C-alpha cells in the first residue's frame, strides 16, 4: 500500500506526524496480501495429500517448501560448471534415487 501510494502521489500528506494513505492504495495492498494468502493455501493443500507414516513426518511436512515456490534453479547459480555438477549430484541424486 505504501509503495503504491508513493508511486501515485507526488506529495506525502501528513496529519499529526502520521502519513495519510489513500483508500485506493490501502485496497491495492489488501489485494496483494489476499493473493499471497491464496497462493499459500493452495500450496499447503497440495502438501496435505502427501501420506505420512508418523508424527515426525507430519511436523516436518509443514516446513516443506514446494519446488514451484522456490524460484531458483541450478542455472541461477553463478559458479563453475564442475561445482554446479557436484551440487546436483549431492542434492538431487539422493532425491531421485534413494537406493
């Protein structure tokens, strides 16, 4: 809401040492917050479908971040190719082939 207010208003309105924000800016901030909450709910629902065997796994599952929410790939890593290949082997291979 604050960034939207400053983008659309050239001067800041101050009353009693408090910034006055327009209702449109507050509505914009609320819309963004509701969108974020809806995304979080949908990702939590998809994780609830995962079968767990004990209480530890249930608690651990609440902290799992879905891969679609991470937004970082190995291409984003600014390292040498051999370092990236080693990271892929250490991180991805055990997940793909647990045996």
